[in-house]
C-alpha cells in the first residue's frame, strides 16, 4: 500500500514550496528545513531548478498539495471530487468540506494529536471513540453532534505533548473542544472561511475537468 514515510515528509514540503505541517511539532521548530534553507526544491540541483511552470503544472501542483495536506491517495481524492459534484452548492466548497470532515482531520484540528499522520495512527490502533464506540477508519466522515474522545490510557501516555496543550491553541469554531476531558464535539459543518489550509480549489477543479 502506498504511504508517506517519515524521511520523505520534509522533501514533500520543499517540493510544494510551503509548510504542509506533516511532522507535527518539528514543523514549528528551527529544525524545519524550510526555516533553515527556505523553500528550496529537494535534490542537489534544487536551487538551480527555476523552470517556467505550465498551466497543467500549476493545476497538478494544487491537486498534489491538497492530497498531501490531508494525507489521501489519488483514487480516494478523485472519489471525493466526484462526490462533491453530486452535492448541492459549489464543487470546490463541497470538496474541501468532505476533506475537512474526515475523522483524522478533525482530530488534528482539535489538537488531540501531533499531526494528521499521528491521527491516522491513533485511529488505526483504536485509541479513539466516536460517540462512545471505537472507530478505526481514518476517512470516517463526522456528523453534527458527534463526540470524539481519546481513551484514558492514551491520554496518560501523551498528556502534555498534544497540540491542545500548546499556549494559545484554539480549535476551529465548528468544533467544541473540551481540553479537560480530551474530547471534541462537532457543533456545525465547516464553512469556506474556516478551512485550515491555503488551497486553490479552482485549479483542482480545472485539473479534473480537463
């Protein structure tokens, strides 16, 4: 099965020219390669590579960036796009809403993990409850009034290291975070102005419409 390994995450951020926050707290430290070297493409000739990007290349990069931010593979991402086309509203907003409602993304936004990769690990190892039931599917789409919580053993093991413990951390308005009990409740659907990353969704639509 295709997967992103630990050693390739920094290379992915450098290839995209921006931080994708794939390594959790490391991305906020001085150890981040983009902080040390800038957004230099990976490879020994990265600095010299300054080719003009075609229109297709721009669309491809936008799609790849969104895929890598949310940690989904090509087939799964395309299925989200096809589903977004069948829903009421604009395709772009529908697509990002579907991605934002993924369980692994909700856990990341609420600070109950270190990164989206860490969220996937917690889910696959059944350390999370949704409405009191263990869920091990990262792509599970949360609904309004769903309550997600960490099990007590995991809380003891990770207490003090999670993102929600960082000073000034706040979850998006559509999530009601209970820091004391390490749980979060979905109180609304995410709105376009609340999406977590700078993604040019119009370029993604153009890519799939070609």
